[in-house]
C-alpha cells in the first residue's frame, strides 16, 4: 500500500458539522497541543530525516493547522461514541473479531477528553498535512531502481532551532520494536493505527477522517494497520513524546564553514551594490531623496502645535489681502496644546473611526508644513479646531463626552476673495448652524430668502461666532422657507447660504460680470429676484459651490392675458473651477416657486465669458391651450424653433401654439450675427 501524495487538492471536510471560527480552533489547538503533536509525530515516517527533523516537522504541521476563517467542522466526533458500558464503540473489522482487551488497554488520559468541533477540525488538518509529508513508496521504489537515494522531506518553515538538535529520549526494546513495526506501514495505515489508539475512534470514524484527509483507500489502510499489535500503553513512554526533548549541538565544524561562506557572499553583495549605485551609472531610484525611514523636517513641523501660524488680530486692517490668510486665531481652546496636537495628528493620519469628508476637487492628505490656526474652541457638544494651509480649510471635531470617533472635513478655498472668506461653518446641531465670521464682519443677521420683504433677525457675535441660525432644510415635497446668513462689514451687506459644506456659498444677483459689490444679493431688487428660486439651491448641495448668481435675463408677456413671466438663470461657480451648474428657470404670476426649464453643467452660458442665454418651456394657459414660450437674453435679435414646433420671432421672445409633449430645438441670433443655441 503506497502513501497518498495528492496530485490535486484534497476534498474539503464535510460541511455537515458546525461552523468553527479561528478563535475556537486556536483554543482547541493550544489546549490539546501535546496530543496533536504526538499524533503528527507518530504518523510521520521514522526513517526520513532522523528524529530531530521528525520532531520539528510534527510541531510545524500542528502550528500551521489553523483555518483561515470560519470553517465547517467535520461531522466526526472529537472523541469516540460511547456504548452503554462506557467503552468506545468500535466497528468490527472485516475478517477479525474485535480485540476488546486491546480496546481496554487504550490509554484513558485527560487529554483524550472531547475537544469539541474545534479540535476535530484541527485534527483533520494535521492528518491531512501529515499524509502529504509521507513519501510515496512507488516514487521511492522508482528512484531506488534507478540507483538514486530516496528524497528526504522538505524542512518545515517553522519552527527552526539554530545550532541545536532536538529529539525525544530513547526507549527500551519494546518501544524500538513498535517503532520498527510502524515504519513498515504506509502513511494512511500509520494514521489509522494512531486514530484507533490514542484518539480512540471507531473504524467508521477512522475511515471518515482518512477519506476527508485525502486517503484514496481508507479501508485498505485499516486492514494494513491490523498487522501492528494494539500496544497503545507504550505510547506513554518518553520515546513517543515529541514535547519532552533532549538537546545536542549540530556539526560544529560544518557550521563554521557555512558561516564563513555566508560572510563572503554578503561582502560580495555589498561591493556589487556599491558599484551599481555609482553616479551616472547603475541604479539610483530616488535620486537625492532621503531614505524612506528618514524623518522629513517639514512633515514633523506640521505636527507640532507650537509651530502653528497665528495671525495678529490687527493684521487684516493693513494687509493688501482680505482672505483666510489674515484671519486671527480665536476660540477659548486656542491655547490647548493637547487638542491641537490631536487635530494635527488626525489630519496627518486619520484612523478607522474618523469620519472624513471633502468637497469635490479637494485633496485630503496631511499638511505640507505648519498650517494656520483660525479657531479652537467648544461648539455645542464638540471641541472644534479650524486650520488653513493656504489651499484648504480643515475642520477637526471631537465629542465633548470623550466618546470614540472624530470628524475631519476639508474644503478647498484657494483664490478666496473678501466675499468668499467672510464666514465658515463651525458646526451643525439640531437643525441649527453656527458660523465663524471674518474679523471685518461688524454684524450678522438671519433672513428668509423666500420672504424678501421681511426684516432681518439679528444674531449675536461672540469672538466672531454667531448664535445658532436655523439651517436651510426644506421639507420633502415643499419649500416654504430658505434661511440665509446676512453679513455686514465696512463695504456693504452680502448673503451667504449653507449648502452642506465648510464654506457657505455667496449669493449674488444681476448680469454676469457685475463688478464688485454691485452683484451682492442683499438689495431689495436682488431679494425679489431670488425669492421664487431660493429652493433651487437645494440641488447644489455638497458640490463645492463657491458662489451662486441669479440673473433675471428676460420678462415675457403670457398669452390669454395671464400676466408676465420672469426668466431667471442661476449659475453656481465652484472652488475647483469645473463642475459649474446652470439652471434656466421660469416663473409665472401666482406660482409659489419657479420651474426649471433647462439645466446644464460645464457650459459658459450665464457666466462672465458668455453673458447670454436662450431657453424655452411648454406652458399651459388658463384656457387649456399649450404654448411654446422661449426667451433670450439682451442682445438676441431673433429666435427660431424647429422640430415639433415650427416658427420664428424677431427680438428675444418667442410665443407659439404647441401640442402637449411637443419637443423643439431653439436657435437665436445675436446683434453681432453670432448664433446662440437653446440651453438644455
């Protein structure tokens, strides 16, 4: 009978047993480690590699028997099934009467107690790997016929003991005779003998274990194992205990020669490496860069709270710049070195429990050098730190109650002007928003953009922090209000709105390209322009919006004496430059909000480069008639509709009767003869 070398992967264990996780398997392995090592030691061939190699191999097989994840245990008990008289119920072997005396002689040790499904799974893996380690007799016979010696098994990767040889103590004549009889068996037969004996399994269970372990002829292995007497009492001898070992030195002269050869090879490798790394030749992958393990001074300085940039409160008054770089450091925790150190460390190395968010186009890596401190203080139920590195605003927040987890938010702010650097969102709580305002802001108030005639509600300012303001959160399916923040400084009044990011968006109104404060949305006419279209700002959340302009580009009389409709184009500019959003909206008298007639992204219309637009909409009059209404911006001399509706009108307005659901293409002509197409 030849031992089984699996040319293919053995069949997995039966999935009938319970699932065993890695922790259960490890507990069973540690608890029954001597028992498992003895099992592997007895299964390995005694004649291969000497007793020292056999001991190390047995330990290695057991230590590598843990599963990689949750695995189904074999449907085989870890200990034998008990009969009514308390003995293991062993199936009668074909052609042989049960040897009850031998069964009674089997050792009944404490480590033979049931190890549960975890032990059964680990034991199956040990048997499987031990069978693979047994050399094939057929292959060995072929090598002997060819005049070659049999190949020893490969040494185990772990464990290794350098400079020592470890082996069990020598036994007497009976132990030697038993080892010789076991060496004459094949690997599966030795496994069958051991599973019958120390493991006290019935023949049916032995057959199942061998089959799951990859043995091709489990029944034959059982018959072959019958040739060795059931002298299990001898297994209690130190000769069969691979955990009680003797130590002796290895060949000292050979070890000295090998050490000299290794030193010579290492010196040669160093010389070759130096030659290849010479300048202008060989390899130098990183050039003048420091080694990967070297500490970068700028990176280390960026983590030092003592090196944070702090701007004097009066710098903004004399500086030519009016952006975040001239904001002073504020907050009741601006001197808390521990808080600042945590904020910088989380920025550089956010852990798994840190919630990180960034506006589109904003990198979330650590700072290149010491950033500027804008704020550190207590905001509602959190400690908040606001930092600025010239490109980004970074907000760090940790809970006051000491709970685990923190938040890290990034927003891009390069190129910010006075309006864009007028406020930051400090925190949101219970639907309210707190802002940190610029040092040049004199007063702050809350305004409902849907109510242009309502008064502004004053907000208090404490060290630049506003009192809570209800956020613009319209109810699903309706929009009756949109709260914005009104800021007043020495140059005028402006409106900003929270769009779910660190930097609120600035609201303006008027023809694109209006210079400076002329486009601020705080005037009465600008407020009336924004009122029907305020709720359209909800579609611009979390898009990195820097500013939104509302331009009333046309007013059109409605058919059937229904009054006049307003055409407004809203354009959202982003901090990253791309991703602009343009909406052409249409508002009729009596309608609570405007309707979106056309939308587009990354187009120049309604912007400073192309302050022109053409859009159309299907509208149903009170009499039930459908019309195609189209309007162009100032300077449009004619508008033409083709497709589902045909017609041309001089000027910038077009009104044509149409069918419900009709679709048309719009084209216009400008005063200079250039064409303009309808916004889609």
